[in-house]
C-alpha cells in the first residue's frame, strides 16, 4: 500500500473537475484508490462520495493506493493534485 498526502491549495477545493479526474483514474487502474480526510475514507471511484467529503482549501487529504500497479498510480495522483487542487 502506498500513501500520498496533499494540502489543498485551490480556492475551489475539491470541486467537480478534480473529483471527476480521480474517479476516471480509479476506473483506469487496477489498484484501489481511497481518499481520507479527518479520519473518513471514501472510494475515489465514487464521484458523490468524493464530492461529499467537503474538501476545502487548506484541508489535508491522504490518498491510499493498494494493488498491483500502485507504484504507477502515485505519480498520477500527485500530478492531478498539483495541477488542479
């Protein structure tokens, strides 16, 4: 299992576009991707669950990748975070 923690910089927080990008990524890879904020974890492949977390600017979120391609998933998650969040 791999982890990646990121502090949200975007004023918009986790809005529909980045949430959709994580859902798309989760459906393209073999590894399970989960997002955690304040002790609550959700499956990154479920748009409403991700949006329902209420992730705002300044929030610290942790991504958990677990599966056969987790090594390749981490840089993809990092790229989405740094470009949009």
